[in-house]
C-alpha cells in the first residue's frame, strides 16, 4: 500500500512540476497537459513494442511533450488565441494524434515488453518491492535538482519575473514570447515524461489516461503549498512532490474507505474538485488575514 502510493505520487509529481512551471511560474493556464500526459505514454508504448530501449523511449516521449507545448505556444502567440482556449484546442487534437501514434489502438499492453520497472529487481536486489520506490525517488530528485539549478540561472530568473511582472521583462529588452515558449514546452515535456513512466509502471498505455490530469495536478500543487510556505525555489519544487504524494494518499483512502459514506470510484473527480475549491477558500482567507494584520501594524 505505502510503496504503491509513493510510486504513484513520485511519478505524478513529475507532471505536477510541469504544472508548477506553467501555472505558477509563468501564470499561463496550460490545458495541454491533459493531452501531453497520454502522449508520453503512447510514444513510449509505440517505441518499446517496436524494440526500442525504454530509456531512449523516455527521451522521445519527453521531446514529444516539448513539441506539444510548442504547438500551444504557436497557437497562443501567432494566432492570438487565449491561453486557456489554445491549450484546450491542442489537447483535443492530441487525442487523434495519440491514436495515430499507437496505430489507431486505444490501448497497448506492455506486459510482454521490456521496461525499466521490470529490471529494477536486478538493480536493487536488496530492496524487494521497494526497488521501484528507490528508483523513482532518485529519478524525481534528479529532475527536481536540475529544475532548481535552472531557476537560479539568468534565464530562469527571467522566466520567474515574466509570470509576476511581464512589463519588467520587456523593459529589460527580453522577448517574453521566447521565454514563455521555453517554459510551456518544458512543462509539457515533463508531463509527457510522467505519462511515459506511469505507462511502464501500470503495464499499458491508454489514450484516455490524461483525463483530469491538470485538475489533479492543481490539487497536488495547492496541497503542497499548504504543507510548506516559502518563496525559495528549492522548497517550492520540493513541496510540489510532497503535495503529489499527499494527493495520491487522499485518493487511496477515498477509494478504500469512501464506501462507508456512500462514495465510489466514480466520485473521485467530485472529491478532487471539492478539494481544490476548499484549498482556494482557505488560501483566500489566509490572504485576507495577512492583509488585515499588515494594515494593523501600519496603523
């Protein structure tokens, strides 16, 4: 039970890092994630079943997500389509593209194919069922550290400034479109990478696996913000992973014990939506409380 929650939390945590980059850093509502997540799974399944090494398939899945983000950026910048609508349009088109990638099959089994998770027993013979947890912890930690190093570079700091104060970035002579494009592309690349890892873990790829991924990512993001409050990028990325694990824990208990209060698997989307609304209400109250205290101190 615990190992399964941790594995799913870490896998989806990679996707939530992508959501964090677009929604929090860039302040860009990117719905493409619902299409790029299954796109990564479809690319990996098509590659692995064709005899391509899983590590190479993961790289191809990541670049597939980058291409999806690039299309969203072009629709947003060149066609002047609002960010929300641009993401929805690309997400809708990706469903057909994902079917094409998997040769018009809705799902592909990976049980007979060689994947990374099947070889973990030889890499960590001492760990048993926890070998997947160790691998995902190392893999997610590497991605998180790389993101932290990126965000302390000049380009990363510019990206952070773009989401909060676009005019300042423009006044420095930087093209905001190129900075935004990089953030969106890498955000969708991380989502596709997460989808590819999840396909290997569950043993099959499905074109519908991305339904509601953005909503769950936002819920995980908000839960992490309640766990740790900090403006330092290292803590912000770390709390994203913690929020993802906490969200998967809540979903597990909802599935297992929800029947006691009349809830079933079909109610998980309802629970996720209510959880996000609750997070928004609490965060708004915290903001109002801080504002009142700040005004009182000034008086």
